[in-house]
């Protein structure tokens, strides 16, 4: 199985570097971005398995980016917010319920808790992927079923 990809987004170079150092030992492919617009472009092109982002981002706010990623991925790509500005349970609640974030941490964060959350979210994603049948097997099954039914839906037959 290829290495899981994590997109890490923070406008602050030191915070970005600290997050990258925190997750490098786990063998993830790490993609970096310093603003929300670049992050969204990398999300679309690189298809990360998880996004870790600061709420305050230039060019595309982190909460809006979280909502957009949640919508685009239909909730399949976890987004973890790590912020230094939005403190308090009301922000956490809003991020988790309104924007689709999977977890929320305030800076300074406890590194072990953040790592545990990310690993847990990726494990859940892996378990779901393992439970799903391979698309080729679904197509094969449906093709066989259609043949037994006498053709494709609507009376059309396979060529």
C-alpha cells in the first residue's frame, strides 16, 4: 500500500516546519502549502488522504477551505484544524459541526494527542477502503448479472 499523503497548511513557516517534523517519522508523503488557495489547488491535484490546516490562512480562510474540502470529498478526506487564534469551545463546535472538520486543536497543541488523532483518522479511512470492494470486481459482477438478466437496463444489449 503506498504511503498515505498528508497536506499540511500553515502561513507561519515555523509552525509549518514543526508540523512537518512531527509527521515525517511516520513515513507519510507530506505536501506543504502556505495559503488557502494553494492548499486547495494541491488538494485537487495531489489527492491527500488527510488535511491538517491552520484556521487563519491568506487567500482562502481555513474554515472556508475546510468546508470546501469536506464538500468536494463528500466527507471522505478528514480535515484537522490546528489554530492559534480561534480559542474556545464555540469555535471547535462550529468547525466540527458546520464546516466538516474531523478534529480541532488549539496552539500550543499536545503533540501526542495531535499525532494520535491523525493516525486514528487515517486508520479509519484505511479500514473503510479495505471494506469496499475493488471497482473492477463490482463491474465484473454487474456485467455477469446483466447477462443473466438478458441484457442491459432499458432493453439494450451489450456489444
